[in-house]
């Protein structure tokens, strides 16, 4: 009797697996899941995200749900394992996601107000004796996330280019300690509160936190700045059916809610724009220069 029950369970499990595979192969989806990062979480953003999700759901004819990712790596793994279908990445985390999880760019996010502003800055406390990048030797630094463009790749690239040192030396012999804060605002606050001697963050965050009253005016100094960033990619899982991809893309390109863009991206004039994978080849070149690979970053 036990053997019969076991065989029956095995048959049911096999049929379930085959059914799931058949459903995926036929292009059927029961829901569409958006992965959100910690920096995209607040009461206000949750409301705006819900409105966004409801409107997207109406467009694609599927329930739209959210997945709270703890980091870029978590979002990438969720998309790789089919637990999430779309997420907003930085250019660097996007190329890691494309390589590791087959993620494709569905649209990009353009920030016209920052077109001529530095994408990334290195900041120090206002009363620090650090004046130049060379003065960072032997100091502690806070980055944001290993796969953050403006909170890791660009600051590191600025240091390597300025000093002409090997990236490996930067990792092992230059700083006394390297930490990852997880979020841009946490890294900025880490500098202001003395947790780090310096931090590499998105260029818009220090002023944004100052405007919100979260840090005092002139509580930090910028010692280095990068060039501007053209666009931030929104990635979609490559196995999402083409008809759903098309509907999602058209929805995003036509989405116009200044409050949504202001809250999530810091700029009311932000908008979704057309992009393609090759637009981020320059980021791949910088990653290659810094010896940053997905295998190392996603350990």
C-alpha cells in the first residue's frame, strides 16, 4: 500500500513539473513581479508603486506584484530563478544581471536635470584633512553595493585613473578598510557621522539629503566627481513572452507621472526612454579595467 502511495505521489509530482514546463514553454504567465531595492522603499514610494502596478496590470492583463530585494545581487538572483520579472538597475548591476541572469533592457530612465551633473562623487566630512584622492590612502571608505555603478564602480574608477594604480592594489593595500553601506543615503550618513573617512555615492544624494533636512548644510565636502550618466536601465527577464514585453515597454514609454518620478528617482522631469544593450558597452569596458566580474561580485 505504501509503495502504491509513493508511486502515485511520484506521478503527481512528475505531472506538475511537466505542466509547469509546458506552461512556461507556451508563453503563459499567471502574474508579473517587479523587484524593488531597499532604496526604493518608503511609505510614499509604496503608494506610488501601487498605482504604477495597478495601471501596468490593466495594460498587460496580469496581476502585478512586488518583490522586496535586499540588494542588487538579490534582485539578480530573483530574476535568474524566475521569482521576479522586472527591476530597475544601475548600468553596472544591469551588465552583471545580463551576464548572470540573461536580463534584457526594456527601457532606460533619463534624468534631464542631471544631464551635465556628476553621476558619482567622493565625499568626506567637512572638517576632514582629506583634500585629494591621494589623501585617501590608509583611510576607511564606504561604498554602496558591490554592483552599484555610482556607489562603487565610478568612485573606484576615479581613484584608479587619478593615481594610476592597479585595481588589485586598491582593494588590498590602499585603504585601511572598505565597507558597503547597502544604500546611498546610508553611505552619506556614514561620512557625516564619522563612520567612514570618505564615501563614494551617487552625485545627487548628498544634496538630496541636505534638502530633506536629513544632514546639515555643508556637513560634507566633495573631493572628486565623475562625468554624467546617460541613462539607468530597467531590466526584464528574458523568458517573459514577447507580447508581454511589448505591452510593458509601451506602457513604460507612455507613463507620465511627475510625482512618481520625483519620489523614486529624485527628479520630476525623469522619464522612461528607449535603450539597447549596446548602450552599456562603455560600462563593460570600465568593469574590465577594474577587473570586476560577475563571478567575484555575486559570491
